[in-house]
C-alpha cells in the first residue's frame, strides 16, 4: 500500500468555474512514484464538509489521469451545475482502490454565477 500526502488545492474565483458551463478541473501534480492511471478515483463537491449529500460526484469512469504529468482531470458538464447557482463549497479527490483509500486533494471550491445565461 502506498499513500500520498493530501494536497491542499483550493478552487478559487481565479479558476473561473461558472454555473452552466463545461469545465475540466485539473488536480495535481500528485506526489507519488506509482502509475496513477491504475488508480480508482472519486471526486466530490459539497456545500460543507459534514454534508451527507454531495452536489456533484464524479467517479473513475469519467476521471482521467496522466502518469507523465501526475495530474488528474475531472470533467464538469454544464448539466452538473445548471441548477446550483453560485456556491462557496468544498471539494475532495479520493483514491478509492481497495486497501489504498485516501484523500489526494482537498480544499474550498468556488462555483461562480455569470451574468451571461445560455439560451
């Protein structure tokens, strides 16, 4: 079993993550010598850490990892956020392989509302 030290990685207003848009959130680089493309991932976005219900959950099927850059990309669809409005929340990326569960990255996350609306 290899563990990583969780990395504090806030998604700030400077990341320009807006409601009702497609976005790729890139996490990394991850500090490990392992091939991160073999890991199983789960990413969640919540209003507060103790909330039981995540606003957005992304699983391994859509998350992609690049072992050369040691970065993980989390695709956000416009439909994931269209009903949310602006949110000051928290996020975390976890490794969920059996026997290797652990937080990879975490921090506050700002989802912004734009003045422009899609028709």
